[in-house]
């Protein structure tokens, strides 16, 4: 589906994006530092021209470790300069610091008792360069960024969530409905099911963007605290809306699954209708509850202190997004087209 833009009143601002890997830089902000003791070596790496999976495998080969026991908090894009934490079981920090692998630099290394797992990060900081931009559009760009700072960024999943051909959600729907066989590999099953959940979630966010209700709190819906992640049903709409306006909380949308928490009243009816429109039922999802238990996701995310630097016909954006949100969604608002993929992790 074509996702609506939050800043649709501002015409596309043309620019070149990703002329070089240095045009997209990502710095992972971890949820916690390594303790200094344990069987897992945490390494903070900088990579170019490699996926996270490829980088981990290459480092494991270099130090003689099993890549199946390695971990990371988030996947980082190949066509970028990215810095992130990974963990390698049984390796020594010194061996990792000495490792020489093309496209990878190990910046820090220390031991920790547990493996690094998906989602164990706080946020990602981005520095994005847009080149060959029309200098006469800079004021409009500032206006666009001001809207995002005020209203938040629609927390859409980026197109890379849906596979190289964009059909992972469709594939998952077929096997969930019993019309095709599920992939034998667990990784592909998870990938396709996640795409299906994400596509339906995007529809939820799209409806809010279209109706200018991205930050609106409805009676009975589930809202979430930005600071602690606490989830609760909006008890009093007026008071809860005031907290949403102050960016303490935001509404959530469904990542459908058998164990997902549902909102109440009319808010639940709207989500049940969304599930029905997708062609799914709870009974169908219940068969895959281990693969997709379900959860809630913010429909918007804050982008405070969004910094813009202008130099000739190049602009540099410097901003931070919560873990799991997509920087390319912000670039998409500027270009008014889907940007090449890069996920926050």
C-alpha cells in the first residue's frame, strides 16, 4: 500500500540520497554497557558494505568462534557507515580488538555474562546527508522538520521490512490461511510473519495520518509511556490527551498475535475490523502463537532536537530515534518517495 505523508501539504523536496556510504551514518545507543566479566565478548564495531549478519560471521571466522552463538541488538543497513554492539561467545576482547576484517573496525570490546539479544538497545543516532538540494527549498524543509518535531514521526515500518520483492507479507498470509506451505526454515517463517504483522500495523498508522489523529487519544485505547514503556488503557480521555500532548505517552497500534493485549470498547472494535479486513482471524493466528505472540507498537515516535546544517547544496540531518523505528521514514517525508532502506535496529 502507498502510505500517506504527515507533511503532504509540502511538495517533494528533491535531493540525492546515499551517494556514498558516509551519507548515512548510524550510531547505536545501547541499553546497558558490558559488565567486564562473563563468557560473551561484546564488541562495538564500525562497518561499511556489510550487513550485520555478514559482519558477525566474518568476525567469528577471524577469531574462531561459532556464529550461531553470536548476538546483536539490531540489524543495521549494508549501504551505510554503522556503529553497533555485537556479542561473540567464547572470544576474548583482545582477539576481537586485533581482528582484521575488510570493512570492519572493532572500536571497543569487553566481556559480559549474557548474549546480546534483539531489542537490547535504547536508540539510534543518525547523521544523514542530502545532496544537490535546491537552496530555495530550505525554508520549506525547516517547516517540514518543525511539523515532525511537533507531531512526531509516523512509526511506519520501512519497505525493507517486507523483503527484497516486497511480497513477504503476502507470502505469510497465504500460509497462515492454509493456502500454501510455510517455509521450512524458522528464520524465513519469522521474517514473513513479521512482514504480515507490520503491513497491518502500517494500515493502522496510515488511517491516523490521513485523519490527522496521529497523537489523538481515544476512549478505551491502549497508550504507552515513552520513558518506561508502561502500557495502560486510557482511563480519562481529557487527562490522557494532555499527557500525550506533553509527549509523556502516545497511542499504540496492534502487532496482531494470540497473546496481544487488546484495547477496550470502540477502540477494540476498530482493531477487530482492521484484522478482519486483512483476511485474518484470531483462530488462524493462534496456530502460530509461538512465532507471533503479538505486541503493541507506538503509532508515532518523538524526534526532539532535530538538527539541520546547510552547506552549499548539501544538508545534514542529525537526530535520534527510538529502537525499532526507521530513519528512512523521515527521509521519505522530505523526498515524498520511498528512500533506499536503512533501519534503526
